[in-house]
C-alpha cells in the first residue's frame, strides 16, 4: 500500500512513540505536514576528494573505508576511526573523531565503508575531522568503487558515481530545516527522505494544480533533495506560485463576487459636502479632490463600492473619508467609520465634531465603553436609532447588536489591524454598504495586490502645501547637551515636543515603566515645563485627558510609548525625539515622525542611536534621513526586513506564508492573478470538476480560516 500525504505519521514504520510526540507538538501529524516543510536553506556537500589531496581547513565529502575504530582519551574521551580510501593497508589515513557522541561507537565497525562530510584539520601532523556527519554505505560494491574513485582523483558528485547508494546527509546537496525542538536535524532529514522514498510515482498536488507540466511529486523531490541548485530553485518557484495563486484566487473571487453584487445609489446631492469644504480654512489638495471624485463615482453607481484609500501619513485621508460620509448621509443613510483603537475613534469623533459643528448632521461615537451623540434633538421621534447619521466607533461596532441599521457606507480605518474576514462582514452584510478601506501608511505594491487586490485603489500622493519642512537627524546620545539646548529653544518659541520612550514589546507593564522613568528624567531636565505621559496602560479616559491637555498646549512635552504612533494630530508639535531609534521598525519610525510637521512650522525628528555604519539597525535610520516619502519607505522596509515581518504576520491578514519569495515578486503575483481571472472568466461559478479544489478554497468557512 502506498503512502498518501494525508496519512497520519502515527503508524508509519521507523518513527518512535517519543518522536511522534515531538513531531505532533511541533505541528506535524501527517505525511504531508513533514513533506511540505520547506528547507530553510541548502548546503552543497558535493565536493569530494581523495585523502591524499586534502588540504588543511577544507570542508569536503569523502568516501572511506574503516581500518580501525576505538575509544581514545586525551583531555576528553572520544571515539576515533582510522579511515583510508586507496585500498592500501598502510596508505594515507584520515582520523575521524567524535566527541560527546557515544552512540557513534554502536554504529561503526572496522571493515565498513562510510561517506563522511566535515572540515579537515591537521593536528600533530595528522589529517583529522571532528564530529563529521556520516552515513554507512550499505552497497556491497561500494568499497571497491570508492577505491577506484579515489585513485582517479575524482571530484565529481559521489551520488552520481555510486548510483546504487542513496546518500542523504553527505556527498550531495543537503536540505537544512528550521530546528524542531527535541529532534536532531539529521533525524528530521532522514524522516523526510524515508517518506519521500515511499511516496508513489504520481502524487496529486493538494488543492489546485498550478503547473501540471512540472509534476508535484517531482517538485517535492527537487525541493528536499535536489541534484542541482537549479532544481530547488525551480521547485521553490513552483511552490511559491501555488501559494501565491491560492491567495490571488481568493482575492480574484472576492472581486468577482463584489462586481456581481448590486448596490444602491448612495449619492443624491452634495449640499453637506459643499458646506464642509466652504467652512475649511484650506482647500483640498489636487490629490484629495481626485480621490473624493473617484469615491463619489463609485457611490453614485448602482453597485457596491470596494475601494482602498492609500496615502502617506498626514496626507489627509480622514478628510477625504469624511467627504464620502457626508455624501452618504445626505442620500439618506448612515455612514460609519471604524477605527482600530479607542484613542483613534475618539480622535476622529472629536475632529468630526469640530468640523461639523455648524452643520445640521447627527454624529455619534460608539466604543466599547463610551457613547456620545451630537446633533440629536431629544424626544424627536425622527432621532430614533435608524435616522441617518455619521457614526464613529471601534470594532465594537462590528458586533451584531451595535451593527448600525441602514448602513450605506462603511469606512474602515485599518491601521493594518483588521483582517479580511472582518472587512468581509461589512462588505457582505445585509444592505451591501459601500466600503472604503484606509491604510494607515503606504504599503508595498506587491502587498497591496495581495491584501487588497480585490479593491479599487485611490492614492493621495501629495501632502498639503501648508506643511512645514521636516528635518530628520541621526544623533548619538552623547550629543544630549546640544539636543536639550535645541529643545529649549523650540519650547521658548512656543512649540511642543514628543519624546518617545525606548521600544519595549514584551509587556505593557514594562513599556509603562520605561516611559515613566523617561518622564522622570525629563522632569529633572525641564523642571518648569508641564510634561504629559501617555502609555497603553492608561484607561481610555486617562488617555483622552492626557491627549487633550497636550492638544490644548497645557502640557508642552509629551512622553509616550508607541501609543502615540497612530494618527495623533497636534500641529503645534515640532520636535520628536526617539530613544533607541534603531530598535523600532522603519515604517513605525515613519509613522512616529508623521506626528510632527503637521502645522506650518519647520519640524525636527531626532533619532537617538548608537548604531554605527554597517551595524544592524543603522541602514533604516539612514533611509529615514534620506526620504520622507512613505511609499518609498514602505518598499525599503520590505527590502530590509523581508516580507514576513513588514506588517507583523498576525496583524497583516496574510496568515502563514511558507514561500515568502512570491510576496515580493511582482511577476508571480501578476501571473497568479491572470490565471485566477482566466479561470473565473471561463467558469464563473466554478462548476467544472477540475475546479473543485478552488470551490473548496473559497467556501465561506475556508475563507475565514485561510485569510484571517
Ligand atoms: P492622515 O489621516 O492621512 O494621516 P489626516 O487626515 O489626519 O491625515 O490629516 C492631517 C491634518 O491635515 C489634519 O489636521 C487635517 O485637518 C489637515 N488637512 C487635511 N487636508 C488638508 C489640506 N488639503 N490642506 C491643509 N490641511 C489639510
Ligand atoms: Mg489619519
């Protein structure tokens, strides 16, 4: 009976009960779990030489014959094998030594043939290898052939020279996996090898087969035990494409479904919008005006809007969203803005309240522990809960009982914290509201196509003209005296200052402690200045009070953790000092810096760091000093940190990605999207039998799991 990927590991020969436990604890329960484990890298162990040609310090694979074996003792006990490869009883010798590996003695005996891999050292005039990787050659002819091989001075791959011998750990390109606690790397490799050997000739790709011309079974072998580097590159590309296709197909499916979905016309007249624009002390930037127009056209059309609004920090996304919300309210519906945190929801609410104070619209705030309303006339039956209004809230708004009725527009201020599944709840909810998603900060192009590929995109690629310049400087903490003098000058001029405490991710309590000691430090430096303290441990009311005091210029300095990163807006603040800047992420630093330069004053971002040129953490600081373009910074962040980390996998909505290659490969993403679109064009309902796996992929239950 041949093996299938879905077979349980339990019941396979050669796996002990203890190993089953270890594997299961690491998440490996089936044959497929093991075989779809991706090698982290490969080690090319193909270089081989006869002993007579070995050089001190080189790392090679060798075929040898065991002439003698036994325990030795110098400063430590070790097991030693005297090995030769030229068939001469008194010929050239290589001494193989194993320290702290007593079990080796049980595996080796005089007369055996071995393939070994390790680093050659000359000790006391003798060629030695310490703790080499090795495998015993079972092939009876191997002894003779290895002698011929050695005599010929061959350096060709051993595996080719000894076709009867299956080399797993030596003499070939060897896969290196991420460690599994409780299991030796070599053992896991052997396990993969053993399972691969027992797989049948043909194995269907689980899910949809993206590349039938390159059979899955063959790709699996190339992935784990490639004979040439070319093979694993080819295999990884195939698997990356498969993974990419899975994502892009879901994206294409959502887009496809949304397009088929009727929506209401959610714009009638634009009186509110005009009133708002007339009351602003500034005009929309050209980019904002274009985005409002794009959104308006979507809302006017009798289909559901699914649009992403991208823009750099401070580009005025919120105002664009408010314009859209006013259009929706005027058409007779409710427009909701969902923010990722309480602070942000309250800030949006306060902002809107200010902007709309002279207008006749109803505005409400709904968060887990606060509800506030503006513009309601008590006792007016019209003001029942389903009258048109602007609603601002946290995701508490998503829960059924709070779900706004007559919702025609949902604006989701993502800050990367909402998953696709949550967004989907809105998109597909009863009345098919128009949906506008805002990103907190620009994200790389490839990620936009993956995370938001089902949305149309509007980009605000311009900052308001009234913004003061932002100067970014990298400073060593030794320069503190001059920095303090500079801050004093800004305070005298009436400006305000943010001080960001060192980044502490493990716990809010420790972050609070760091911020508190930072506060104490600055209280001694500026004893007469009122200083505020903001951290995640404060209650919403306390946070609100701290922010209000800073916004009202009652406190002149605000010491904060990264809580201050998101969306906080105080135009009079011109200095941001960031402690241990190199420990923050690039995008995070850009977000923090976006808190200043929001008024007409020239602003200063001071990055404190001891990281020297070439040290980790330094390059991103240089990027930050070089540019303030958020789109450029997003791409750089992606390049420096690699795809997996940029958004923080848990928060990104990406879920687990095995082959991160595709996340930054536009060609793969385009190809996957094209293939997906072609399938949906040809078979929009996925009725064809070959599309069965795709149907499973987009089944509602699967969708929540795969993507969220
Ligand atoms: P974002 O959400 O994109 O980071 P905001 O919407 O918070 O940016 O806008 C930042 C600040 O800029 C707000 O105080 C807002 O009132 C102001 N603002 C928005 N648009 C303009 C504009 N066209 N001209 C001047 N200031 C603007
Ligand atoms: Mg904002």
